[in-house]
C-alpha cells in the first residue's frame, strides 16, 4: 500500500489521494467507473475494469478482517482518524515489511 485517504467518494478526496501518489511516478490507474477518475486522470493513464483491482480488493478485505476497527459494525470501530492511521501503519509495517513495532 502506497497511500490512503479517509473520506467519502468525493472529488476532493480523490485529488488528495492523487497528490499523495504523485511522488511514486504512477503512470497507470486501474479503477472502477467512478466519475472522479475520468474528471481528474488523463485518458491514457486510466483503465476501467476489475482485472487488475482484484489483488488490491483482496488486501483491503484482509485489512478489514485483521483490523476490526475498520469495520463500522463492530464495537471496536474507532472514530478518530489518528487511531486508524496508527493501527493501519502498524499492520502495513508488519505485513508488507516484516517489521514488528512493540510498545515499551
């Protein structure tokens, strides 16, 4: 996972995510058919379809399963964005980089 942004499916949220992704030099976006993508991505950078999003959606499902606070219908749900950032960051460090961060 390179970047994420919390928010509703609004153009401003996508533009914030696009800004976070800019340093990575991404030249292809595989997305669904949401209008904001067409409004804010060049046509040659945007590919609509599910073929290349399956791995990403699987990883998101794993995150929701592993981190119950991401599932709104649990008693563990956090309302603070800062808590989401901390927990997601810890999981990414463990899953993607093999780094366990322990509290002292």
